[in-house]
C-alpha cells in the first residue's frame, strides 16, 4: 500500500507489507470461529418432565361373537405426563449431535372431568439436536411407546357399565425447542404427531380396538446434569 501511494514500487523484505497483517486476521478469525463453535456446542445430559395436550378423537372397532361394530367418537380432554431423560452424542465442537431418550409416560382421557381411559408405559426415542447459541437449541425425535391401558364407562339408564383392559402402542414424531434459563435449568415447548392403538378385551370377553391420531402440544422443564460432551472422535 505504501508503494502505491508514492507512485513507484519499492522493494519489500520478507514478512513486510500486507502478508503478516492478513495472516494475523486469518488466525484471529479462525480463533473466533473455534470460540463460537465451543460456545454453541450441543450437549444434552438432561432429566426432564413435560405435560402435553393430546388429540381426543378416536375410531373404534368392537368385535363380538354375534356382531362387529365400527365408528368414531371423542373424549372431552386428553393429557399426557412424561418423566425421563435425554443423552446426546456428538463430535467435539459440533453444534449438533445424536440424541437418545427414554421416558415413563401416562395418559388420561376424560368425559366431564372424570377419567375413563388411563394408560401408562415406557417410551424410547432417537433423534438429533442443534444448538443455535448458548440460549436456544432445537431437537427432533421419533418415539415408540408400549404400555398398559384400561377403559371404564359407568352405567347409565340407557346402557350398563362397561370396562376393558389391554395393551397400547404408539409411534410419534416430535420437535422440541429449548431455552436455557440457567446453566442447569431449561424450559421447553414441543409439537408432535402421534398414532396410538389401544388393543382391549372387554369384561364380556369381546375385542375392542381404539385408534387415535393427531397433533399434540406440550410444555416441559429440564434439569441439565452436566454440560460436558461425550466425544465421537
């Protein structure tokens, strides 16, 4: 730059001119990039609890020795409570990683504030996550749930009491946004889609199948046990 300002090129010695300053700039940018990557490194060592609002509509099939009946109905409300954990695996410095999860889960569906269907089970999940910065991260997962379920309908003037019990299984996909409140406390919001089937046997020995599908939303709180990543070198 000096040679141009004087109008005549001047000889440069090794290491003079713009080479050294630009080298310093590049090194500074590399250092800043490594620092930023470390600051946004994705880590999940989490114990968490969440509550979700579930879809209430269902299709049913009732098979008896004398007839088979199909139809659709809905509950007035459905809720789910999950307690579990998430564990991530990632390479050092990466803002993304693999996430493994396990939960104990319970569901309750009701008419007029009285529970009529109750289910409980275990859910395993596999997915991934990305840390945008120190405050925000996003995770997505596919989950499978298996458990036990029971349906109880009280008797009325038009119909006798009805009960059934059996197993249920569910497949769902879920996206979770997490916000870091402190180094150990996070809050989350989740949106998912689930397909759930309840395979029941009635008190009369008949077969009853309930199928539910639809979107669900939820809120959660997380306790981050550690921020130290497990390396996948």
